[in-house]
């Protein structure tokens, strides 16, 4: 199945993006021109759009962008340029089926599919989205799980204070760099976050939770197209007993509901991981992250992925063991290789 690569800002692409946003139920910042211009500036190279005319003879379809993937310089096709946040999501069955066909003819096509309804699903990663527009406004706490409610009650005992302002960026960044090294993953540079704020201004929310005036958790959210994206969240390990991360996240969700948003995005995570378990507390809808491996069944992960996982684990261990002077210097350059 033939794909054509054109400029993201070409009129053909923009027309298709408009279709995706308004007709196919696509949920993704990559369909926002402002976001894509920001991505282009960060990567310092033009964003190309992949389109296909296979759905109809008169209409091409925007599918995604090409990047040098984190998997050791390998070029892949990703449905939507969103740096750390993963590909786009659609409710449209025809578009989902078309993505499968593309994936079966292009071994390196990655996309996000429809809602997961089977707990035994073979998807390796999931996207979590809280549909805040469906919240029962009379008692907001009833919209989340009992586990989340209990964790929030514990957090309330510690008299946590939350401040949201761009001046929190330096505090957030120090915690973020430290946490990313603990994860064994390169971090974005400070310029990335400064550019994010310069681009989106008041639509970027930098929140910090303090315990006894000590910053113990921080996050960055982005308000975009009727949704709120929980882009980054970090916390101090030794203050986990305060449940500050829960407290800060719930504050963001409440702000999202008051703002009249449709969705609150919690982002992607490995299926079965502790991070996914944390996100499930907030009653999200889960979507499967489809990474094709030339399988007959969409979403199936073959054993060949084990080798790639091993290489990733080896890199993470080496990164954690590296001196701070090296990781702080090299991290931002390496991070740009990870879409």
C-alpha cells in the first residue's frame, strides 16, 4: 500500500487534519497546527506528513510522521507527532481498519487503536484517558475508584499546598531530571520546557505540591482543543507517604472539569506496570498501543521483541550508573531521538 510523504503544513494535509478532528473522532495534539509547529522547532527539522489515497480516489488521509526512533536509529512511521506522548487515537472503525492494513504492509507502523474491552488483550502499551465530560458533578469523588478516594484522604492529612505558575518551572525541572535518571531515561533540556511555555502561554500549567514548604511533587499540563494533557508528573521518593502525586493530579482533574473539558489525558504506559495501575485509579478509558511485528493479529507482540527489550534494559542500567555531569549534558541530545 503506497504512502506519500508531503509537508505537514501542505494544504492537502491540513484539509485531512480538519477531517480527522471533526469527522473521525481523532484525539491527538498532532492535529493542532500550533503543537506541530512547536515539535518542528524542537526537532529542528521539517515535519513530514504521510498520506494515502487508498480510502477513496478523491481524498487522501493523514496518517502520521517519520522519525528516527529510539530503537537504535531505526526509522518508523508514527501516527501523530507528539514526542513523549505517543500516537493518535480514533473512534472511527474505517480508519482503524485502514491503519491495520497499512501496518501489515509496513512493518514499522505504530498507531493507537480503539478502546480496550478485553483484559486479556495482547497490547503491550495502553493510553489512559479520563472522560471528564461524563463526570457526575454532584459528587466528583464518586467518579473515581475507592482506592483513589482513600489515597486522597490520606493526602489531606498532610496539609499539602499547591501552587500553579510558570515560575515553578525551575523547581519542576530539578525534580524531573532527577526522576528521569532514576527511570534510566534521557531527559529533555530546560529549553524544551521554556519553548513549550513560550508557545502555549497560559495554556501550560506548571503545578507544584509542597509539604512543610518542601516541594514534593510537580507536574506540567497542557490545555489544548477542549482537552487537558497531563504531560509530565514527578515526585520525591522519600515523600511518597504524603500521596502528593495523587493530590496534585486530582487538583488537575478538578480544574479540567471546571474548565468544561471533554477529556483528561494521562498518557501511555506499559500494560501491567505500576504506572498503569496508578492511572487506573482514576477510572480512565484504556486504548491499545499497536506496534506491528508482521503478525496476523493486530496488536500481537512476537517473541522477537525480547531482544529489543533487553537492549533497552541494558541502556537504562548504564544510564543510571553514569555520572550526573554526563547525563545532564548528553541527555537532551539523546532525548530528541525518542518520539
